[in-house]
């Protein structure tokens, strides 16, 4: 199947995520990758969250205004909804000894891991996990679009325009379920 690319950023299918995870050599990087994926947080938000683990209440991550200094943000603060898998990985993330590397290094890591996993590395970037997560949620839980956009910090229009009509197949659905189950 052809790569899914939105605005020059790759969106991964569940089998591609699984292959990528299998080729991440360091446990720390695997936890960081999964934390980025299962929260759908922006890269810089995750870096700021690392310094403020108290933003995690055990079920949600509360991102106050200082966490989201994005100029075009739609919300001053937001609550990141997590499923059981996400809560587990966030507990592991907050226990790591090192924060995420630079944006550039993370992008290089993703492309290297993709090559090692025999995946096309084109358009992989630190935005990939966020776009992948929102795409999966919209595909799997279209009836909960309001909850998704609030958790992701987008407007409904943005989510519909960019994520609603992804070319996922019914064959992708069971594998997506393994990642998103329990989110709502």
C-alpha cells in the first residue's frame, strides 16, 4: 500500500507502527515513541511535560497554558485523554532518566528505525505520531469526534479536513483497536 502523507507528514498504519517499534534499539526511545503516539501530544508539549510529571493525574494529562505556547493554538489549556495502554506508558515515560532528544535528532532516529524495519522513511517526522494517533482515533471512534478534537487541541473543522477520510481499511481496524481500545 502507498504511504499515507498529510501535509508532508507521514501517517502510519498499525502494522508500520509495530514494525517500527520492533526496530527501536533502546528501551528509552521505545517508551518515548509510544508516549508520543498514545497521547497524540505535540513534540514540544511532551518535552515540557517531562519536566512537569505532576500534570498527569493518573488518568489524564492536563496541559496548562505554559505547555502549549503554539501561536495558532485553539485552546488555552487542554486535557489529554488516555486509554489504559497510554496511562501505563506515561507512567514509564515519567520515570525515564532522560527527556526527548532534539526535534532534529528524533526525526533522524525515526527515519533510521524505518529503514531498519524495511519501511519507507519518506515524510517521517516528529509530527508523525500525533497525526497517526488522531487519524486512528477519528477512524475508530468517529462518533466521538468532539472528544477527540478537545483532547488533541484542534477544531472540529481541522479534524474533519485532515483526519476523517484516511485510507485505512477494515483490515487495519482490528490492529488499530489494539492501540486505541479503552480511549473512550
